């Protein structure tokens, strides 16, 4: 896994870029229950996910390092 420093957290929902493949999202409580977000928290998470998507697109557009 090649995780970037880009990580977002809203309540107990976490998302990060697993470069250069995808954005990973984990949204469960410590007890394994789904995280509940109100409208404001949902908007905040959506905004931050859009930023992660932009980061991922930038990483995927970079030429691969050749060894």
C-alpha cells in the first residue's frame, strides 16, 4: 500500500488515497456499527472526498517511476 499524506476525517469516517489506485473509505464506529452523519457532516465529507479525488487524479496522471 502506498498511502499519501492526504487523509480526511469526519466524525468516525476516514478516507485516504491509496496511490495510485483508489480512495479508500472506512466508516464504522469502534463497535463496528455504521457511522451516522447529519447533513452538515455529510457535506463536509463530500467536499473532502472531492479533494481526495483530485489528488488521486493528479497521482494517476504522473508518469510511473521506472526502476
